[in-house]
């Protein structure tokens, strides 16, 4: 008789199926950053500093936009949700 699969093992496999592509994408992005640093580093200290500053500013703006978008999505979801699923204290939209 074949042994039944453990529910924990099937959950781990499903989680790894989702996590593996995300981990690969993260590693690829880090490799691009290292490649960028190596290539710009050949130009000198000032271009390397400028590239680092530009990357930091880009990351800061991207995180700011992601935070605003997350808040807007949550706000829109609570406005369009049926009244039975609204959290306490959230009134339905007018109209």
C-alpha cells in the first residue's frame, strides 16, 4: 500500500513552487546591480557615486509610489466592498 503524502509536505512543495521563481528573480536583480557597479566603477569614483545616488533615489521614489498605491487600493477596496464585509466603523459610500 502506498504511503499517503503528508499535508505538510504538500504545503512545502506548493510554497517552494511559488517561492523559487521569486528567489530567482531577486538573485537576477542583484546580479544586475553587481554588474552595473562593476561597469560604472571602471569609469571612476564620481560616476560610481552618481550611479549609487541615482539608484538610491529611484528606490526611494519606487517605495513611495508603492506605498501610495497600496493605500489607494485598500481605500478603494473598502469603498466597493459589500456592507456585510466592511470592518466596524467604515461607512458605506454615499449614493
